[in-house]
């Protein structure tokens, strides 16, 4: 994949994450410097994985620790959420909205792909089975919330075969 | 008088959020929840449901297939449908309208955005 397109995908994901957190969660989030990593392990307690299929193929992963996810979902519903099932479901929906919004933005530059429903993985360090890096690496974008919590948005993408 | 609204979304949190947003915009909502198109078809009583708000990407049966099935059914095709989805491209918007969706809201959404579409669709209904 050419670097310009890859950077457009990264940029769209960053903008989408900021928009979703601001509009739906009333939370300002700031992106930090992206980095590459080889691991296939989840970076936090609750991880949503969405597959991309189309002009490009790959995955987008959103990992949040349980406390950050609980805060985000509670903010979204305007009510303190305690039930784990709801926190996980809400984290999946946040992942879905971020990827969906980035997808819409990328369709303007003819980067078209379909997205899967989010697959949720529980437990920090769990293997993300739905992903095969094929010798490549994940691009990880850390985000910091206004409460100094950190969550990670990760991208693996390549041209469709 | 309350309005019976069917909310179709595989996310429990999103269904809750839509109900909360409808209440926030002053709708006395009597919700019927469904987790995908298949579940929605089972629960859809055409005599009582006054509005459907449906997601697009769902397991089992997606929102577009669900809309097509509703529009093909004589006693159900009159029910207004708003699609609430992350699918925001013009191509997807047109595809949904062509299948019989009355209006379209992209996620993320605000209660204000929902109010505009709700008023428009229910005014027409």
C-alpha cells in the first residue's frame, strides 16, 4: 500500500475517534505519536476488532482498559453503567462508530471497503486471533483522555490481493 | 399519547441510547427492541408499531434486507423507517433510500439530529 493512502487512513481514524468521543461521549481525546508494533496481543482489558474488506483489507482494533470503557459508556448513556455486558457492548459500538466514520471519509478518496460487526476480546494480553500480520506490523495510535487515561486505536491494512 | 417505536440494533447500548435520545427530544416513547432484522420481523406488529429506527450492519439479517422485507409486506409497508447507521457515504445513502428508507441518520448522532429526522418522518406519516 502506498504511504499516502496509509497516512490518509490513519488520519481518518484519528479524526473519527476524536469526533465520536466528543459527540457521543462528551470527552475530549488527544492523539499521541503513532508507533509500530509486531504483537498480536491486546493492549487492554476490552478490545474491539473490525475487519476491513474491499479495495483494502485489514483490521482496526480499539483497546480500552475496563475503567476507561466504563467511563466512556457511562458518559454515552448519561448514566453510571456497572454491568460488564453493557460496557463491552458499548465499547464495541464505539469501535463501530469510529471505523464507520473513517470509512465514510475514505470513500471520498475512492478507498472503499466493507466493515464487519465488531468482534470483542476480553483480557489484556489476549491473542487477537482474527488477525494475521503476515510479517508486517500494527500501527498503534495512543489517545489520551482529559482524565489522562490512555486507550489505543490500531490499524493493519494492505492492498486487496 | 405514547408512540410505539421499534428500535433495531445489535448493540444493546445503542438501543438504550436511541430510547434515551427520543425521550430527550420530548417523545413519549413506548419502545420495542430487536437485536437484528430477523428478530425485528418476528416482533413487528403492523397494527401497533408507528416508527422503525434501524441500524444497517447487523448479524443474522442486516438492516437493508429487513427494510426490503418490510416494504414488500402489504400490511407493513406503510410504517415509516429511519436508518441509523455508521454507513455515511452517498452511495449507501442512495441505496437505502432506493430500498424504501424514509430518512437516514449517520452515527455518531446528536438528539438534535434525531429530532429533525423524527419530526420530518412522523409529520409525513
